[in-house]
C-alpha cells in the first residue's frame, strides 16, 4: 500500500476542503466571465456571442486562445487564496512535500513526454501521410501562437494539475489511500470535465478512453512518486505540442495557425498510440525515480 505523501495537512478537515473548493470554483466562474468580457470588448467586430450555445462565433483563433487563458490565471488566484488563507499552507504543498520544487524533474517529464509524442506522431505521419498537410500560415501569426504556447499554455496545464492531481487528489486521499482506487476516482473526475471537448464528437468511446488513460497514468505516477512535478511537465508538453504543431478545426483549440493541419485521424488509432506513449512514460518515470515507501 502506497500512501500519497503530499497529504500531510492533518489540521485541514473536510469543511476546510469544501470551503476551499467553493472558492476555487467561484474563481473559475469569475475567470470565465473575464474571458467573455475580453472577447466582447477586444475581439473582432464581426464576432458575436451565440446565446443558444453560449459560444463566440467568428473569433480570431489566436486571440481567443490568448483570452481563454484569463480563465486559468483567475482560477490560479482562487487556488492560491484557498490554500494560503483557508488551509493555511504553502501552494508548494500541492506539488511536493519536499522543501523545494524540483524543476529538473518537471523538465525531465516535459522532455520525455515531448519526445515520445513526436515519435508517435511520426508513426501516424508515415502510416497516413494523406491526413497531414502543411498549413499556409503567416509567420507573424505563428510567432504569436508560439509565444502564447510557450508562456500561457503551461499556466493552463499547471493550474489543472494543481486542482485535479493536487487539491482533489489530496482531499480524496484522506479517505482512500489505495493507489489504483485513488487514481481511478481522480481520473474519472478529470475525464468527465473534458468530455465536453469537441474531440468527443469523433468517438465518445475511444476519445473518452484516451482522456481517461492519460489522466490515470498521470495520477498513478503522482500517487506512487508522491510528487506532482512529472505530471506538470508531461501535461505541459502534451498541450504545447498540440498548440504548435497540430491545427484541427474539430478540436477544443480550433483552427490555429499551427505547422500542420490534420484532416482526419482514426479515434481508435489515436487511442492505441496515445496509450502506448503514456504507458511508456509511466514505466520510464517509475524506473528512474522509483516509488515512495
């Protein structure tokens, strides 16, 4: 039995966690309002809000991507307020129980996953070259996208990690300590939140399993190693790669001026390759850093 070593805050009972959750969710709602306001006042004149779907139509995809990260910045503030003033502990305690955050471990996780993901995409490209085309992009637009991906995408992924595999995982681990059970519960929560993404329209089963597999691997690594650092690095690598290299009109980011445009990809093939990447990442991570006692 491996306990989640980050959960050292015995003084924080379920009431503190519940109050913290309310503040975090409130900050998420405020961030969403900020996103709406940015698009309304700074977006293209031709864009408008579809009142039925509550989505903006005709947005500049680059500006929309930038504005959407206001959600995560405000959400981060809510997480920090909750941890610092309600639970009276350092934000670092969501990441590691060690004295300092190991940035080398975050970078190791980033580099490993980024490399594995490139390899998997090369396999798809070699097998199905007809699905890939070079995007006709303006260099200025791509540079804007690159900067947003470099600065803001890691903020988004880190905030999600702090909430799901930091705060929620520590809260649930107060009652459930079995690694598999704990990882399944957190993965289901993470997956359900992402089930509204447009990619689910390709195949609810295979795309859903893809989200759940990725979440499960990241969670079990966090539980077994007692640190969020590898998960932060890998999650950032995944989203940054997609932002820079893959333009997909049917994805959550829309048709960005990324390097490649993907016309179609089999959800089953995507699930198989993604699973191989995540399992390989898990094996190499556990082998290098071992597990906590």
